[in-house]
C-alpha cells in the first residue's frame, strides 16, 4: 500500500473527511469529527496511526515488527503501522476498517444511523 491508496481507501468510508489539524505534514481522517486514521507526509517509509481494540493492539505488536505503540497517541488504543511491505494491503484495509468501526461504534446512535 502506498500513501495514495491509503488516502483513497480512507475516503471511501461513509462520512469521512480528510483534514490537516496538526499542520501541513499530518493528514487526519475523521468520521463525524473523530479521528480514526492519521499519516504524515514527511516520513519514509510512511506510517499510519490506527485506533485499535486494546487487546488486539497488543497482539498485533507482538506478531508484527512493523506495528508499534501509537506515536504521539494513547498507546493503549492506537498503533503506528510502518508501511514497509511486510503486511498485505488486504490486511491493512482490515485494520483501517477496524479503526473506522471502533470510532463509529463510539458515536451517538443518531449519528451512527446517518452513516448507515
């Protein structure tokens, strides 16, 4: 996965916006104003931050060298994934989906209904 395909995939999700809340180098993907994915434009290889269930976050870090505690994030709920080619794109899309779904589940019912 490259940065362009990551961006395009995030934007296919219902209700997603792409914003630059932390400056011109960091792109945040939000649903209903809540971040579910982040990436920076000034790092090589590029990396993404994704929200994750705490147990799953720990498991992924143990199983994959490219998965680290979330950089500048709550390390219990966020992972940083270094996109170095060691994880298949289909798996990365599953992790993005998981992050998006966690954020959507935390939204008020009325907002969730608008996303269906």
